């Protein structure tokens, strides 16, 4: 997926509107909307950092769709590691459902 796709998905997932992101980043709404257009380009590094920080994700995630946070296996129980490995094979849509289910238990 592209930057625009990852940005759009993250905005939808977090329930953010363009205007909310503009307020959090100080980037005008027109520029943010432009990054979501069909033939958009990736923003400059400093703008991408502001967007990522506002959404509490990494720039790498916005650019590649992959999370770069690495957790050492020693920090997790074997049961959790086994579950996480299985979650890597689940579609993004189903992950949202699984996350909602986990949140209901917490």
C-alpha cells in the first residue's frame, strides 16, 4: 500500500478527520487532503514526521504499511509470542475486529 492508502486507513481507524489532523500537526487541510488524492506524492520528511507523531505511528508505517517497533521475545510470554505470530497472518480488517474483542476483555 502507498503513503496515501496507509494515511487514509489510519485516519479512518482512529476516527480522525482531515481538520483534526490539521489542528494536531499545524499543516493546512488543503495540503493534507492533497496527500490523500489519487496521484499524490509522499510529503517531505519533516511533514511526514509531524503526521506520524500526531497519529502515534512511525513514518515507516505510513510509507510502507509495516510497523517498525520491535519487541524482544524475552519480554513476552511464550503464549503471547505464539498468538502474535498467528496475528501476523490475519487480514487488517479482521485485526480490527480482534483488537476490539481484546479491548472488550481489558
